[in-house]
C-alpha cells in the first residue's frame, strides 16, 4: 500500500516587499521551515516518496546559500524526494537546478526530473511519469505522453505535472501550461499530483492540487497543506488527506461602522490576532471619537502580537459627537475649525476633511490625556 506526501509551489526564495523588513524576513523564512515540517511528516508517516510538483524555487536567481539551505531542510526524510521544475524554476539549459547540481547540494535520495521520464521504484510498488517544464510557458499539454507510456505490470502509475487543468481553473481561455481534465483516465493513472494552483483543490478522485504549503497571498483558496495519499493497489481509489503544515494565516476583512457598538467587532477581531496572523483590516463607514480611540488602543496592542498587521482607515469617516467635542474643550477658534471640517466631509474633498478632522481631534485628545496624567502626577506628588 504505497503512501505518498504530495506537495508543490514551495516558492523558496520568495521576497515580500509589501511588508516591512522585520515582517518580510520571518514570512520568507517560514517557507524553509515548512519544508522541515514536510520532511518530518514524511518520516513520521513512513512515506514511500515525497512528490514535489514544481515551483520548488521562486526564481532562477536565488542565491547559492538559499539552494543549499533548501536541500539541507529536506534531509529530515531519507526516502525518495521526486522534484519537477515549474514555471518559476523551469529546467532551462542553465538554471537553478544546474547550479544545485554543480554545488553538490542534491542528496542521493533526491530525484530531479529535468526532462520527461518514467521513474520506476519497483520495490516500493510504483512508477512515476513526469512532465517537467523546460521553459516558463508552453501551450502544449506536456502530460500527453503519459497516455502511451508503458510501466511495469503491477505497479501504481503516478503522474506529476505543473500547470492549469483546462476548463476548470481557467475556463474559456487558452491557459499556459495546459493539462487535459481527463488525463488520469486517458493515461490510466492511479494518481496525478499537480502544482501551480496555490490552493488545495481536488479536480477528480485521482487528480489533486496540493497548493502551496505556506500561505503567500490574501486569497481564501485553502493554502497551507500537504496531501497524504495512500493507494491500496493499482486501480484502487486513492485516499487523500490534507494535512496542515503552514505556519502563517493570511486574512483580509472589512468592517463597516455605523453605530458606536460596531467598534466592538473590530476590537474583538484585533484581540484574536496572534503571532501566526498576517492580517489586513479595512474600516468603512462612520465612527465617533470614542470608538476610534478604542480601535486605535486595540490596534496598538495587536500590532505587537501579530506577525504583520495593516489597518486601512481611509474609508472611515470620523464624526465626533457633540459630547466628543465638548470633552475636548474645543471652544472658540478650534471649535469653529472642527465645525467647518465636519461640514466639509460632505463636500468636494471629503477624505481630506476627514483626515484633517481626525488629526486635529486626535491631537486634542492626546493633549487632554497628557493633561490628565500631569494632573494625577502633580496630585500624587503633593500628597507625598
């Protein structure tokens, strides 16, 4: 009963320029850590092989150090690793793969399939048909040769490819690196391990995308898994189990504020974040000054817990209540300015007026808070 771990789209060496450096580095580092996790999983499960269906590296230009670190991370599983190139790391005449070989980084149990071939593991009971990309984009189905490929009788037929299943992932368009949706049936495959789609997705009973094992974008398509695939015998249906291996949770949410109590949901969401969260939160609607202060206080705490947190206030309109303004002691000229800005929020440049109002009222609120602290300190000193 051969057992496989199917994974793909490691994108080792990917950079995250959209984040601050102190967030981007750990997020990138997590991709190597996830390979360590996959190696432990394969070892613990006593897998017969790990199938890595392309885009192992994010680019051909990753450093020699990154190449060595990746193959070192794989050393936790002593069984066969079968790797094919994808569109990011295609098997060009000179590529990241040829560099890895020159560096001597590729261990004996790592099988780099840089051209279409049949790899036979007779003692383990399976053969692997590979369709590596030898250029970034092709418009021919590189899995077509599977149909006529011969494998020893009694062995499982496993296919590996990197591309888009036609009519499913990219309906009605001519996708690069196409794969026929009925390839498993045509080629009599027991399982087809695919890469390219970054979410875990079942195409049919024998065809799966594992998705990227470490989330790398804000898209709710089930990333962060490796697939445990067990097949009892040739022709038997595979039993596929997604196993979570990724560290970080990427999420986006939008909160619309209309009444003061709507701030509760934002504060609760911020309180839920921890060091595994990469979060973007957008605020819309209207909020009074007290609600905004509550949110900013919760944000200040959440920023120290989350791996990365960005909150967008641009679509949130600050509407200080009469009580807010009274509490700020904004009378005279300042009161007139605040009233003018409140009126202009409904005018030609409402965002500018909102930002100015937020800045002014925040400064006044901070001055009020500082004044209270000063009063308390003076009182305490006088008592002493």
